[in-house]
């Protein structure tokens, strides 16, 4: 079973969850979501752990086609680990 991790700006939580729910059953899926009870440092560690865990990283771009600063760091880390990366434009996500 392939392991997928979906990242994007937290302002796009509904889109991130939509992509997670729409992946085929052959995927074990994790995704970013708001966790206001956790410290920022713990959230960063969790994100990096999920990147290490995953085989494929899906990156949801912002509506203007850009990627936020935090997601840029995560994406660079995934690249260094030679993870498969798929960029998704928000216009390609059907709610």
C-alpha cells in the first residue's frame, strides 16, 4: 500500500481534506490539519515525520498558484529525501 501525505496552507483545510478523501483506497493517507492545542515545534516535527513516512507528497497550491513559506520548507525537505511530489492546482479540485 502506498503512503501519501498531503500538504498545503492551513487556510485550505477543506481542499486538503477533499484530496485526502478522494485518493484511491490503495493509499494510506495522512494530511495537515489545524491542531491549535499543539506547540508549533511539535507540529513541525510531526510534519517532517509524515514526509519521511510517505512515499508520495501531494502539494496543494494556493488559489493564486503559489506555495506558502511553510509549505516551501516542507517541499524542499521532501525533495531532499527524493520523495515523489505531485503539485495540485486548486482549480483541479472539484468540491
